């Protein structure tokens, strides 16, 4: 049983690492971005959610908190979870305190230019949300870090469910820049917030999931 937050800029790989780590540990991967995308269909707030998500702004707390609370109340969340994309602001972190006791915060670090390249190359399964990436990115002081593509077996089709792979509507350069600005202004203050509480661990993104997943698991397991 472990309650963890993944912090990090959009495109740092949080979603991919969180989903793989949860599969291994029987925890649930809770992505507020995904929960909100699903809520567009069956919620009275669908139009509002779409408006904010499509421009890279933050969906109002009232809506996000309701969606998250409902998810945390499902019995499977008792086995442990990773929160991916929440909290994104100090008020959200304060609201979370009254819902659940978080044990660890993993702060994923990655250079900005890598983020933009990576998000532009991201492809998401329309049906199940599984993530792929078509870019081969090298970075680091001497280009020693590499993020090779995460390719499906059949081009354009999801390995898990056969669904079509698409770019999300918020994955163009202008909107990515906006999401990065929102991250810097509203989400980055959480790093200090959780560091001061003594529960934050920094992890540099230096490679593909095969490297990052064990690295992050190691850090989650540390005291
Ligand atoms: P990424 O991991 O690339 O940042 P997400 O799927 O986490 O993408 O988020 C996509 C969009 O969903 C955000 O740009 C924002 O509009 C909305 N969103 C997700 N989580 C939150 C949150 N905690 N608070 C407000 N809006 C959110
Ligand atoms: Zn799929």
C-alpha cells in the first residue's frame, strides 16, 4: 500500500511510468487528465472541461476535485495509487490533504526542449489511452541520455486494444508552450511545498521507461 504523487512538467513521461509501475504493484494509476477527458462525455461540465483542456489551461478546481474524489472513493484505490497530474496548484494540494494522506512525491526533472519534442511526437490510443512515441530523442550534457521511440507493433494501431493512435488536440507547439507556462507558474511551487514537508524525492529523466521504471521504483522504496 503506497500513496504517491508524480510531479513533473507535461511530457516528462509521468503517465507512462505511472501506468507501468501500477501494473507491477497492483496500485491504481489515477490521471486527472484522463479522468477529465472521460468526464467530458457524461458530465454536465463536459463543455467546460473541453474548453480548458483544448487550450492547455487548468480546469476549475470544483470540477477536478469532484472527479478525483469520486475516483479515490472506489475500493481499488485502497490498495495504493499514483496520482498523475494532480495536484497542479497549492490549493489543490491543500484540498488533497483532507482526502488522503500522501506518503511520497516523486519530482521528475527533464530539460524543456526535450519536453516539446517529446509531446509533439506523442501518440495516444483513442480507445484505451495507452501512450506511444514516434521520436528518437538524445539529450544530456554529451547527448548520453536517449529516449528511443515507443512504437506499436503495427503502425498507427494500439498493441493493447487495436484502437487508432492519434495526437491529442492539445498537442501542438503553441498549446504545449502554454501548458509549460502554466506548469511553471502554478505547479512548480508544489516542489518547495512538498520538499518542505520532507516527502519529496527528485528523479532525473535520463532514458526510456525500461530505465526509468526501475529507477523510480527504487526511489519509491527508499525511506
Ligand atoms: P500532461 O500529462 O501532458 O500534462 P494531462 O493529461 O495530465 O496532460 O492534462 C491535460 C489537461 O487536463 C491539462 O492541460 C488540464 O487542462 C487538464 N487537467 C489535468 N489535471 C488537472 C488538474 N489537476 N487541474 C486542472 N486541470 C487539469
Ligand atoms: Zn488501446
